[in-house]
C-alpha cells in the first residue's frame, strides 16, 4: 500500500489545490507516506503475532454486490449547467488575463443574464398550463445561447494567449490556457446537448457536472431515488462463515466508468481475489448477476457453491435459506459502509478521486475488522 502511494502520490494521497486547509500546518507528502506506512506496519505485525491466521480466508464464503458512490454534485439540469459553465469560463478567463494582460481579450460575465432565465424557469414550472414545457425549452435555449457567446470569447482568448506565451512565465501562461480550454470543452458539451434536446435527439454521453465531467447518470430502479449521479463500484466481502453478524474483509472495489452491470464488473473482482490468493468455498451474489456469465467468471476460483438471489440453485432447502440470509445481510453491510465510512458520496473529483475515496473507506473498514479480531 505504501509503495503504491509513493508511486502515484498526486492521485492517491492528496490533491493540494482542490482542498481547503483545516489547520495552519502545511501539507507534507513525506509525513503522509510515513503515517500510511506505520498503519500498514501495525497491521502486518498483528498478522505476524498470530492475530490474523495465514490464509485464514481460503475456505470462507464471499458476498458481492454493486453500489453507487455518488459524485459531489447537485442534481443536474441543462439550464443549471449553463450557469455553472458561464461562471467557470469567467473565473478561468480572469486568471489567464491577469497573466497575459488585457490586450488578449476577455470573457464577458453573463451569469446574471443566465440566472435571470433560471429564475423564470422556476416560475414557469409552477404553472399548470400546457404551454409550460415549451416555455421551459425556450428559456433553456436562450441560456444555451448565452453560454455559446461566452464560449466563443473564451476560445478567442485562449488562441491569443497561446500565441503570446513566450519568454519568462510562458509555462504558467500555457498552463492557464490549458485549464481554460478544458472548461471550454465542457461548456461546448453543454451547448451541444441542449441543441440535441431541442431537436429531440438522444444524449448518450450527457455531461452532468462542470467540475466532475466523468460522473455519469445511473438508474438502479430505486423508487425514492430513480436517478443517481456518480460512479458504480462492486463491493466484495470475504467472511469466515455465513452466521448472523459475520464480519470479514473487503477486497479492493472493482470500478468502471459509466453504468456497468454486476456481471461486467465481476471479472475484475475475481482477478483481485485470485491475486490475493483467496479461494472462497461459497459465493453469494445479488439477483442482478446473470447465471452463465457469473459461473464462467467464477470458474477461476472454483467455488463449491454459487448462490444467486432469486434463482433456482442446486442444494438443500436449508442451504438455500442460509445463503439467502447471508446475502440479504450484505445490504446492511452496504448501509454500514455508506453511513459509517463515507461511501455514500465521494468528495474527490473524477474517477481517480472516487477510487481514492473508496480505497480509504475500505481500508478504514478493514482496519476496524482487524482490530475487532485481534482484541
């Protein structure tokens, strides 16, 4: 773990520019690495002292299920994204103009004009007339046009600033140009998806956040929350037995962009179990797993029994009830992870940030499990 942190400290340890310091003490990568190494050393010493038997999980059952880790974004709308895009363009343009001077141009602040249309949309949504939808679309189109004007100004500013980036301070200017172009690319996606919406065309790669462009809309059929926005992770816990209250260790989560189903994430989970040398005797998974692909993916682990919730499986009725109760208990474990370990929402941006957030949550859970077993 510590070696992995050293190799990719910018992604897995801390993103200094994205966080507000809580103390006056400066961030020190070396101190963070030393603290993580100390935690790992404590865990290894507990294993060496016999607190965690070697290969003690080889014959234990395993339960898998996917969860949605929400991104740190509000509920998106095309009109709301236009306001975020205009505000981001103006902010980055001001930083760039401060470096290259006012002669390169500027991006006009249109946030008030867009905000006025957003307030009109809120008023229109309260009406009960049949013209409400057309009025909302018209206002959304106008907001998109305002963002398009800011976008063109930002493109011109970036081109002029890139041409003038010579001599002393050129690297800082080019870095500011790159940040502005990234924001402009996201704003352009917002403008295009508004045009597709007005034309009645689908938006397969819809942007849901200006600050977290990798977050995706996810539908899991929940009545209280039909649409979620974030990332999908597959959680696999290996326990000693299937008794009530069994608590084990969670392997690193399998994560992919988009909205993959359970079966698509399973091969990565199986590879992780194989890398750790774990051979669970029984496997209990959610009803969303497909029978044949699940069996094929688990062939590498060669479990004695695979239980898929809601499917007819071989074995005695008593065994089926035992594994069904065990799999149902995984729902409580997921709630525990979300409420107690912060896996409900990732506060770090992007897929890399979500992996970091989820990895630390799983590490904290496993350390608690280790403490329970050794005390």
